């Protein structure tokens, strides 16, 4: 029998489950728990424990340290369920920060004050001993990681609550949006024309696509007849220098972006040149081939593209912004031209229009003023027409 329930009092039951034979002593081990409540609550807890044993997620309460749990969480949950880049980030935070500073604390004895003190120490490290402290945004990433880990522990029945719920991560100052004017875009692209990544940068500015989406683009995703691009995956480079392709995180991320006539022309010319080069190298260009790649067809390194962008921005004399800010530039210019925010949302792949409006709220004042003026002009014209009619009568 794998488990049993014994009544101890009117509202208390004792649960016992078999953990199997100990390999060293040869004796059978058991785990005991006391459940407060009725028999139905005890039966539910017994079913949870047996499920943990079946799924290899059982950890004996009270004796498991945070370090032991986090190591298992990474192995059994993170690597199996999350994106490789996310898993890498969580593993880095856990092994470099959580385990050295909090790892010895028993999982069930972790308290909100432990986490609050931990966050404070990360922020103040640079001020106290001249070492490098972490910024508020990074500390919030730590909080997100630990919150998810403890939430899983709660779902596995190892904790009664998620103590991270009671902790406030540091506030993050809103990131100041950086973008270029239409003149800046023209000046930058004129400077970049001789650069091998010119078409990458052109598409970034004219479509608002992310760097990862651009580098994952295949020729089959480009529709020259209907002048559009299908965004259905992204490219990421891991720390071991391998590449992975990922599906969009949200349904809205998988989208179709209409292309301007100039963009179609540039892409068509670029494909012709790529076809000639592949023919010279004895490589067959197919619909599965990457649009932007190395000579042998392998993916481009994302950081190489970003560095080339920064160098060109500085050389062109315009304000130096990140490659990701090309996306913000595209959205800001469209909104200033009076394009409906819903269209901008669809092009960027935001899950809701609220995200688009919140992200580009800095553009709103100008749009509001323009709308107010058009509204006023409409009534002024109507008033003048009515006045002219009355004079003629």
C-alpha cells in the first residue's frame, strides 16, 4: 500500500506514504504528515503526495534547502518548459546569486524578510564597498525568477504559500524612449548603403520587426506578389554559441506585415545578388534559406548586427540609438503620420492595443493637438459656410 490515513482527533489526520527502499540501509522509508481538517482534506493531500512521487517531484519537507530545490526546479521544470534563453538566464541568476547567498536556508523556512534583505544587498553593493551593484531592472528579474520557482514549489505541495508574494521588488524608472526623425532615418540609411547589413537595417526601420525576427526570416516568408512578410519565428544565440529558432510568445506575435514598394524593390534586388553569390559558391538558394545569413548559409550573430548598427549610427552623425529603437522609430513615425494605433499594434505584434498606446504615450500629445485642430477646423469651415449662405440670402 502506497499511503494510509489515520484519524488522530476530530479535525486532525495523519498521512503516511512509502518512499521505497533506502539503497544504503536496505530499509523501507516512510514520510509522515499531519493534516488539519476533515478526511476529505487528508485524502486530497495524500493524492498530491502520491502524484509527486509518480512525477519525481517529491522533496521531503523541512530538510530540503533552497539550493537543493532550485537545482531540481531547473532540471525538472525550467529546462523542460521554458525557452532556452530564459532557462539560461534563470540558471545564471540561481547559481551566481541565489544559491551562494540564500541556498543554505531550508525551503520551508524561507521568509519575506530574507528576500527583501537580499534585494537590498544587491542594490546597495556598489555603494557600500565600491563593487558593482545591480540596477533595479536586474533585481526585478531576480524577483521574477524566484517568484516563479516558489510558485512551482507551492503547486508541488512543498510550500503552503509563495513568500515572494509578500515582497516588493524595487521600482524601475521608465525607460526613456529613443527614436529618430524621418530625416535621421534617411541620413542613416544613406550612410549605410555600402554596408553588408544595409537591408537588415532598412527592414528594421521600415517594418518595426525585432532583431530576432529579422535574423530568422526565410525567403518563403517573403511574398513578393502581395508585398508582405510573414513573421512566424525568431532566432536566438545561446551562450555556447549555438542557435535556436523559437515560435512567437503570443498569438499576436505571429503576424503578417505589409511592405512598402521601396522595401519590395530593395528585397528583390538583394535576392538577385544573393542568388548570384550562391551560384558562384556552388550553393543552392531555396525558399528555406535564410534571408540574412553568412556566406555558407549559417545564421548571423545577433551581437554582430547590433555592433554594426551602433558604428554606422555614430558615423552618420545622427543620435546613437539601439537597434531595437529602430522598432520604436517605426512605430513613432507611423503614429505621427496619423496611422491608426490598431495598425501599428498589428505591425509590431503587441498582444493588445493598450500596450502600443502605453509604450508610445510620448507621441500622444502631438496626436491629441492635431486631432483637436482638425475638429476645430471642421466646425470653423461649417460656420463660415453657414455665414456665407446667410449673406447671400
